[in-house]
C-alpha cells in the first residue's frame, strides 16, 4: 500500500511557516514518524519528541499563595508634592520627585488561597502588587486590598496559610480549621472583621483598594527618615459583593475579575487609582495605643491624614499570560534609593520569602526575564550562570573581570549618598517577644462601628454561617473575642449561633495574651 504523504500547505496560504525551536520548518505536524502507516514509532523523531517533552514541562509550580491572578501595564504619575509641601522633604525616591513625572508600572491582581484556576468570587483577600520600572532600578510595592493582615510576625505565616488552605485529608477549605487557628490568634480579629464583611469579596479588581499594609521608611536627601504607609484608592469607586451576588457571578464565570479588567482596558476604559500616603515621624510613638510597626493596625486618619502622592493608570493588557502574569515576580525587598524597610516583623520575613520562592518557582535567573528585568535601569552584575542564564549583564570593556574590586576593569561601586541615614538608634537584647502594645480588639470594634448597616448585617451573617461549622470550643472562643472587640458584634453573632455571653464569660485570656485596661473592664 502507498505511504500517506504529509498534508503540506493549502494552495494560496501565505502565512509564515511553523518551525520547531531549532528553526527547522515543520512539514508534517499531524503524523509522527513510524515504520509504515501502522508500524512502531522511531526514537529519532526529533520534532515529535521535542514537542511532547516540552509539553510535559509546560507547568511551573504555581505560587504557594496568590496563585490566580492577572497582570496589566500602565504608568504612575507623581504629584511631586504632599499637599502644600514638596515631597522631597520626606523622600528622595525619583518616581515621586517631580510633578507630572511618569514611571512605567506592571500590576498583578490576585486572589490568595485558591489554586491557579480557582474562582475569583471567593471570600479571600486580593493581592495588589505594583512593579515600578524606575531609572534607579525596580521598586515593588506588594500589597493587598484589605488594610491589615491576620498576623504580625512572619514566623506564623505558614500556619495561617495552612489553616486557610484546603484540609490536607479532605482537600476542602474548612471553617472549622480556619477558626480553630484564628480563635487562638487574637491579632487576627481586625482582619476577620474586614474579610467577613462585603469587602472580603470585591466586585472585581477595578473596584478595590490596595494597601501596602506593612510600614516602610522614606529617606530624604539629608538622610532623615519617616515611617510611611501606602494606600491605593480606585477612581472607579469601591464595590463589593455579598455571598449571594458572588454565587450568581461564579455560576457563570470563575474568572470574572480577570475578564472585567481585560475588557475594560481593551475598550479604552482605563482603570486608575490614587496613591495616598500616611507619614509618621520615625520612632516608637509611645503616645499611641498601638505599635506603628504592627500590620494588624491602621493609622488613624485624623492624626495621620492620607496625602496624595500620585496616580496610576492601567492602559495595556499582557501580551502573553504565562510570560507576564505567571512569571512576573514581586518582592518586598525590591526597593530603590529613598525608600527603605522598617523593622516591621512581617516585612522582614516577607522580604526573605519572595525571592526565595521565586528562585524555586521560576528559577535562579528569574530576574533576566523581560517582565522582571529593570527595563529603565542598566544591569551590570558579577552574578553569573545558573539554569537558563541568558543575559549576563553588559560586560563592556572587561569581559574577563567578573569580580570586584579590580584594577583591571569591571564595574565599580556607586558613590554613597552624601548623608548617613538618620533613623532611630535601636538597642536591645536578642529575644523572642511580641511587640509590647498588642491591643487586638479596639480597631476591630471601631471597624465594625464604621460599617454601614447592611455591611454589619452581612458580616454577622457570614461569621455565623462559618462558625456554625466549627467545634463548640472554637465557637465559644470566637464569640469571646468578638464580644471583646465590640459588644453588639459579639452579641449578634453569639445569638445567631446560640451562644450567650454567660456561656463564655468564664474563659480566661489566651496564654501569653496581653489585655488592655479597656479589655479587662469588658471582661
Ligand atoms: C505572594 C509570602 C504576607 C501580598 C506571596 C508569595 C509568597 C508570599 C511566598 C508567592 C510569591 C511568588 O511565588 O512569586 C508571604 C509571607 C508573608 C506574606 C511569608 C508574611 C510574612 C503578605 C502580606 C501581603 C502580601 C501582608 C499584603 C500586604 C502578596 C501578594 C502576592 C504575594 C500581592 C502576589 C504577588 C504576585 O502577584 O505575584 N507572598 N506573604 N503578602 N503576597 Fe505575600
């Protein structure tokens, strides 16, 4: 019987020809090479083996958190001022320096707990990570849509995430496990009051706020430091969903937020956010009833008014999801001159964690990928080789010198800033202790009281629904915490799940828990 011939191009088809990754034109993409039409395959079939073996390696590990997300590109435009003051009084960072100055940005929005293809209508914090491609190198501001976090020390992060992730046996997200952990973690109450309110399910990425959450430092030209918190406010307004709304949305599309963002940008309806900053003098601030380095707290706006530092517009979608959204890598350690860390114990842990996971998730040369490389600053590093090394930096005149110092050539150190940094002097013993002013309840209660009536009703309903699925000791302890945060909240949730204040009044504080005078009065 005659051999079948490859299909080949249709007459008149002028499209470019398919090749393999070695540049060889592919004449038959439909049939592998076999001995006769029905015979065994041959091992030297390079095209077939390349195609299948590359396919076998298509997936990289998804992010351990924030696996589902979408990137968009745009620009940040600075005000150059904070109200009637020049911003240079507080920071010498170049993206903020001049009114109207634009810096290119990439932003990745995400959900946290679900896997890469999970629902975008889940009750979950949302990630809001911004990469600024500045002339001083990249700056990442890696935030969330809620202003605070569950914990204040990075050592607890794997535990809080394990409690929120699916059960290791049943692979179900289980309120019984979540509230087991949270009931033993009183600092989580402020976050829970936010997360179980309608803000826990944003209507979409365009309609949510973004918060840096952690406290950072700004450094001015004289080396003086201030503490700073960042907030993004959507010009589109904040919109949230109840669980009933979310159920309808996700019945039709589990990726509604990605679709909404892409379509808005596509039709020229470019979403924009204002960047507001709160500034505090750099120090412990003993006059406050919370620690400025505690990320379970917000800074009261009447004492630390948010001030406009710039505006961000997103006007371009990704050209390829994998290249720009899966491989993009953010980290809290990615700062530029004029911006610095604080001693916030979460921030320190995060700063190690991000690049550590990215070396594993994407590979040791993840910073050479176009979306991650500092496109507006030159890279001249002596770091070399590793898997998938592509761009070794510009070796310039001295390709032999990949070390420093050298009198033969190679890049030199940059001049130091004219002034030493003048942050506070910190002296102390090595220890493992909580920050002294924990005050776990005041701001959680205040947040509840600030909500509109329908938001409070929704919060009570959502907490009660979740707590109904928990063991009795967990429910009791949660009602105890909620009563401490705000009487009305504790009474209403308790009432909904059949637990009265008398049922829980005998509970002692948790081991190691510090109560404020007001907490003790409430007991
Ligand atoms: C992603 C760790 C707290 C916001 C991640 C990833 C890790 C991580 C390992 C995956 C990164 C990747 O694979 O590229 C931690 C640790 C934390 C912490 C150890 C606490 C100690 C927070 C907080 C926020 C936050 C408080 C919000 C302010 C984000 C965002 C992403 C992320 C937005 C996704 C970034 C992207 O879109 O690629 N985090 N995280 N994380 N985290 Fe955290």
